[in-house]
C-alpha cells in the first residue's frame, strides 16, 4: 500500500492484519513442511486414527482412510495458501474479496469458533494428563464416585484450568514464544509415540498379533456389510480434521518465500506425517485389544496403565508440553486474527487469544471427545459442513472469478471494490447458506434433535459427505451468482 493509493481505513486494519512485506517472508519449503510435521504429530491425530479402529476398521483400512483424506484436503489447502503467499494477507482479509469487507467476519468467526472447540479439546487433553499425574500421588482424586458437575469432577476442572492458564501466559508473551515451543514439540511427541509403539509391540508379542485383529465389517463380523456406511463419514471426518487450516492457511503461507515453497512444503509435510503418526495410534490401539482385551483409543488413559510412577510422569509431561505447542500454533494464531478482524482497533492478537480461550471453556470440550462416535460423526463431520462451503466460495472467487488477481488496497478500504452491499457480498452469503443447508437435516438426526424417521434417507446420506457436498454446492452457487451479476467483480461500486 503506497502513497499513490488512498490510505487504508483504520477500522479494517492493524499490525496483525496488514500485508506481510517481502523482507519478512522467510519460510522456505522445509519451514512449511516442519510446521506441518509439528502440528500433525499431535494427540488428536493419534485419537482420530485410533477411533477408526474403535469403530470397526482393521489397521490398513484405517491408515488408508487417514491418508486419502489428507491427500484430498491438501489440495484446497495449497490453493487457498496461494493468495497468502502472493499478497501477504491473512485469512480474514482474504475473505473480504468474496464476502465483502464486513461480510468477511461471518466466515472468519465460523472458522474461529471451530478453532475455539479444538483449543478446548487440546487443553482438555493436557489438563487430563495433569490430572492423571496428580492421581499418582493422590489416588483419591481418581475416585469414580467423586461429585461431578457437567460430567467432570472439581479436580479435573482445576487441572484443566491450570493448563488453560499456561496457554494464556504464553499468548501474552507473544508469537515468538509459540515458535520456540514448536522447535521442541515435534521430537517430543514423535519420541513418545515411538516409545508407546515399542512397548505395544513387546507387550503384544510382535506386530502380528496387534495388527491381526480383523475388520468388524468382514463377513461374519459384528458390523458385516456396513463398511461403506462407516467409510464415507470417516473420510469426511479425516478431511474435516484439517478443514480449519485448509481455510486459514494464508495466516501461515503469507510468510512463505514462494508459491513453490508453500505448495511443496505442505504436500511433503501433511499427508505422510498424518499417515505415519496415525499408524502409531492404530497399532497401539490394536495392541490394547490383545493386551487388555479392550480397545483403548485415548493415549492418556493408556498411559495410566503403566505402573512405574516416574515413567508415567515423564510421559505425561512430554504429552502436555507437546500438546501445548500444537494448540498454540494451530488453534490460537488463526482465531486471534479472526477476532481481531472483527474490530481491529480494539482487538489485538493477545485479546483475540484470550477470547479463544474463554470460548474454548464454554464449549465443554470433554463432551466433544467423550466417545469416538461423537468425535467423528458429530464434531468432525459436523463442522466440515460449515467449512466446506467457505472453501468452495474462496477458491471459486480467487481462481475462477478473479483469476488470482486482487486489488490489495481495496481489501483494506471500506469504500473500495469489495464493499458490495454496505460491506456485505450477497452472492457470497447466499452461496454459503445454500452450501450448508443440505447437511442440516442429517446433522440434526445425528445429534438426536430429530428422529431418523422424520427425515428422508437422502438427507442423512448427504450428511456423510458434508464437506464434499458443501464445497461443490457453494462453488456452483457462487459462480452462478457472480455470472448473473450485472456488475463486474472489480468495478468500484456497490452490488
């Protein structure tokens, strides 16, 4: 933004939302790949893969589902990253081109709320690990008969809030503290995972027994003939797992040196890391069936089976530190920017981070991951129904309508070409509503708000493909709306 252009409106920008200059773009291919390796090697990756085993898949079916889902989601991720690298803009500013300078707050806040849920989940995992460590020294804390409020005990809530407070302290120390944690995080959690795998192989008597568990969908199995009805929503859930980052990837790609760096870095860093770390979760979960006679998909629960207190404490500490780093990078940076976009003059990165933390508590994350079925079918598939349509609109607008050309200064001006109708793009908002609508009936049935008899089977089936349906419908609806509009996308007038 040079002196030749009108100045940016103060209501639309601050230090965190302004374009990143070329001298600040220092992330090469390895930096982007390392970012993804660090974020993908996390406890939820272990849990989401293990939940597929819990749901009835055998080991190779689960690995294939995880890998395929991540190969699919990395495509829109690379495409959405393009604008961030080319123009140095974060996700909420990118949204202004298709949703309007004010309308961009709607997709930004939708994505932010999902991030708040993930922030809560990761914080709950770390807090639960602290709770289990305390239980080693004070066994009465683990009493199943202890009084509970909202499904958890007072001790669990205190540990959760302690871990939450650590996040807030680091947020207030700034983004550099987060980068420092990431340097240590990946080796810690990968090392912990490999140790768990080594223990599982030894305790189960080798890979043979632990991976020999047949699929429950095989002929004669408990869920014989039901594979495809489980595979479809599971694949959607794997895409939904990173659907959040596939939208706000400009928050990171704005620091990339080149398009080649962001594209190759993501392609190398995400699918393979997810598949490899998922294998650890799948193999260890399969081993628990052999060792304990039951499937234990939560690594925190599994670690409590260890009888050596020193080993338990070291493992839980490593898990807490690694979870802290992942949470701050994946679930604080982006929603903090999204909330800042709402009122740039009043909401800084630190304030946005605090809002993220508070909403994460209110979403009661312990309920989101209470069981693997709810984790997959309600949480992951459910929010993919919201984020898929946003992705379809952004990609259609940037690649098809605008041919990868944006008026950078107008993204920061209230009366520029992205003002549309009083700051809102009616085409973008209409396409978003149309894209989300097909998944609503199936979601309501899945959550129990409606009975399956009250909804036609086709709507329930569409929900299993929520991300795909939402992406395709919104893409088509947005393209049609722009094609029918009498005004060109770059004309400097309201729509």
